[in-house]
C-alpha cells in the first residue's frame, strides 16, 4: 500500500472490493459508479481510493449519490455496525454489504419515542430504513431495530418507564417506493418489524424475525425461499405470543403478502407450540368524509404457498383483529374468514388442516407465481 492510500484509509484494514464481494453470485459486478462505506475509515469524506469514493457512514454516501441516477448506484458497505436512521429518497440506490451477519444497519426508535422537533416517531416514522424511491436494492446485510422490546415487555403495566407504544419497525417501504429488491438480507425486530406499506417488493433468500404483526402493511410483497422466524415474548403467559402477518391490502389489489417455499420457524425452544397464528386482518384507522374509522377497503391478503411450518403455528391458523368503529366507543372486530387468507400445500408440524385453514386449488395456486405477482417488473 502506498503512503497516500494508507493516509486516506487510516485505521481501516479493508479488503480489496473484489475480495469483499467474492462468492456473492447475485451481487452485481463492480462498475465505475458507486462508493464504499467503511466504519473504520478515518480519511476525508469522499476521498477516492482505487477509483471509489470512501465514506465512514451510509448517510454520507447516500448524500453524495446522484439525485436521479438512470442506472444502479452501488454503495458497498463493509462489515461493521452502523447506528443510522436512513431514508432512501433517490431512485436506483443499491446497498451491498460485505456479509449478512456482520454488516449491520441498526437504530432503536420506536412508536412512543419522542422525536426531535416534537411529537413521537409513531409506527409510520420509527423505521431504521425507510424506502421512498423506486428500484431500491439491498443485499448481504442486516437491517435491525434495536429497541429493547423484551425488557419493556417484561415490565409491569403500572411501571412509569414502560411504553404502551412499543412498535419498532426495522424496514418500511412507503410513498414513492416500488420494485424494491432484498436478497440475502436479515431484517430483525420484535413488534412490527417489516412494514411493506406501498409498492412491489421481492424478498429472496432472506430472513425476517419478530413476534407481534411482524410482517404487515398494504404493499404487494413476495417472499421467496425466506426464513420467517417468530421470537418469544419475555412477558409470561402471553398467548398468542404474536402474529406472523397483519396485511392491510386494499381490495382493489389482487395480491398482498405472498410467501413461496418459505420456512416458518421458531427462534428457540422458549416459543411454545400453538402460540402464533399465521396472520390477522389489519384495517388501519383512516379519515373519511363521514368520520374517522377502520378502513373497510383494507381487505388483507396473506397467502402461503408450499411453506414449511413449525409447531408454533396455531391449529386454526388465523385470528381476528379489532379496528376503530365508525360510531360509538366499541371496537369493530374483523374476522379472518372475511379476509383473503389462504394456503397451498403447507408442510411440517404446524401445517394443520380444517375448515379454518382455507386451501387454494391447483388452478388458483397457479396464479401465485413470482412473474404474475410482480407484473412488468423483472428483477
């Protein structure tokens, strides 16, 4: 290493980029576009090393990216923990990590946490990473919400330090997002881990963990050969411990959350059998000309195609969920049988049969191919 490069890299013991990406078959080849993020980097922001601009934070690299790139702008992120809250507002951004387990983007905001400038973050604002632009791609990294949900969950209801708004999103796709691709990505949290609110998303060979409604929203999202891992609760006696999905798919959308050849697993043996339904119907409260109440058009869709299900999945498979009533103080209850909840050829100890576990026919299941689900998008 020459003296100039050593001074720029500072304490970084970075591998060459080619070595960093070796063995990542689905990772795009290096190109002239893009930059490198290294938590150990101590040189000036944007200094060019071997043809790539270097940064210490992901945010700095995003700030320097083109505002409207016509082709993919690749930001290669080396191993490290990056405590950052990010908002992707530029199209065609790619975050490519050095390794899934050691390249970690983390933040610890939760719904009830006060945010700078007043108010609380809320479920719609607390995510570690929010995608607000088209054609975002993440690969070989972890996206985590590090809020200490277990400690809060274990507190007495009268404890003044306990929050009643513990929703803590790791990843969210929101207004402006479409064609979001996640490959070999680990997405971790507890309640409300993954919020696919708008647009089409594809999760391929990835890992999602949580407990309460941990995959939810109105977006059209395909999970292909993913591990969907339910985590236990620290509060004793909670049954069910949570729900795998809580879709709010609009009735006008044919598809919602679709799981193809996925594995629904327990994080550990602390999770009881028969403790986690596949999902419940979420009807978000919205404002209408005649009042504010649960959206009647949010007829959620969760479909599991040829998935393995461990013993934590309940016999009935699905559960009801309450929503804001149009008038009066009481809640409206939405039943799973009134939603678009289906399975096809489930296997494993949690793959029970019965009238409450509605099955697709072969002909119906043929409509749930990745190509049909994603339409004109060919990732």
